[in-house]
C-alpha cells in the first residue's frame, strides 16, 4: 500500500513539474532520494509520457490543423521545424545512450543545476524583455530546441521546458506563447519515442522486473495532474513572466546545497 502511495506521489510530482520550468527529472530524483523509492528508467520515462498525453489532448486542435493543413506553406514550414528539432534530439539522444551515460543521482549536481538554471532564467527574461518579440519560430530555434532537449536530459535539474522555451525566446525572439507552444509540441514526439524505446528494451529483456500495474497508475496520475498544470501555465504566461519559477529554483537549489553541506 505504501509503495502504491509512493507511485501516486511520483505521478503527481511528474505531472506538476514536467512542463513547469523547474525540472521534472530533478524533482523525481530528489523525491527518490527523500524516501519515495528508487524507480526504473522505464517508470520515469513512462510517467513522463503520461504528462505528454495531457499536452497531446490540450493541443489536439492545433495538431489537427497541422495534420490537415499541408496545403499551406506556412504550416509545412512549421511541421518541418518540429521535425528538425525532433530529429536532432533523437540523434543526439541515441549517441548519449550509446556512450553509456547515466543520470547522476546525487543531490549536489541537481541542486547546482537548479540554481544555475534559475539564475540563467532571470538573465534570459531580462534579455528577452529588451528586444521585440514576435510569434514566428525560426530555423535556428528549431536547431537550438533540439539540442536543448538533450542538454536538459543529460543534466537533471536543468529543465527541458525552460531550456527549450528560452532558446526560442532568446535565439529567435519568439514571444512566450509561441515559444511555449513550439517547445511543448516538440516534446510530444520526443517523449513518446523515448517511452517506446524504453518499453521495447524492457520487453526485449523479459520485462519481469517491472510492476506494470504501478506503471499504469503512475502514467494515469501524471496525465491527469499534467493536464491541470499545463492549462494553468498557459493562462499564467499570458500575463506573467517566468521569474517566479526562477526564484523557486534558486531557493530550492540553495536549500538543497545547504542540506548537503550539513549532511
């Protein structure tokens, strides 16, 4: 029973943090460190896919317009930019995987990433505020977003959403709404592909160590919570900057560094 409660709590944490720019991977690793139990890579990726399902539902009309708007040159360019960002992420991600990279599970590097990322977000907001913003996504943004997703995957605490959104805002001058939409839409095929890849690996090696019932619970909880969180975030960014999230990251990271030093 306690283990099922831990799964539910992890699903809630994932659902809240996947698309808020505060790092879902960092929070999940911290949750495991503070007593919610060590989980498999497959579990973490599949509950991330639950959050992606929520975004798929939220952006279903936008996705439908893209799928049925291939006769429009602007729509084709946008789809091509999504494809470029995804392919860069997939290629670099496979390279990182082949090199045998594993996420660090120590508190200190996660805390440092939270603090550095928070400071960077404050600087990025300041820089973005000093230049005119528009709703267009440039090719350079697609490339930067693809690279940014891999960087965020390598350094837990960095935040995929923060990295990709601010890449779009700073490199391409996109406004918050356009940057957020592109970052979230790229995340849909990226996380589905990652989940499918891990699921294939688990099934290939027997899959006997995975509790599929708990996996389903975590996926469902994450999807429901992420739906609420993303709906809230999309309303929030219409009238607010991301600075509150930056200060949260800095405060959490500093507190964790202090705790690690005392420990």
